[in-house]
């Protein structure tokens, strides 16, 4: 009986660890709409504006940030464009490694 209890608790613990690990997979990507551009930072909001309140995320960009898609350079980014931002996994701040601009 005691062996079954230990096995059940270990199984539940492993399941919780697996769920946590899977939930952190996409923490390095942000999808949304550019709300404000103030070099060296971008304000990214949700791509669908359904509510009256939205959460903005501040993303830092630098000269090493690669821009692909409808824009070729950071200077070509415009407010309202839908973007997918890949973040630097090792940085403590949200620093953009690449920005993919989705065509309108």
C-alpha cells in the first residue's frame, strides 16, 4: 500500500513538472500589433483589439535585431503592423533577436 502511494505521488509530481516545462516553451516569442515605436523600444499590444483594456509589452531593439517579412529594417516598422517577435532567451530584459512583420 505504501509503495502505491509513493508511486502515485511521484507520478503526480512528474506530471506537474511536465506541465510547467511545456508552458514555458513559447516564452521567447510574442505576437501582437505595434502600438508605439520609440527607438530603442517597441510597445506591442494584442493583435485583436476586442476589449477596452489592453496589456502592452515593452520590447527593446538594437542594431543586431533582424527584421523580416513586409519590412527589411527597424526604420520601416510602423504602428499597426502585426508582428512576431523572437526574444533573446538568455537576457533578463525583453530584447528582440528578430521581428517578423506579417503582411497586411
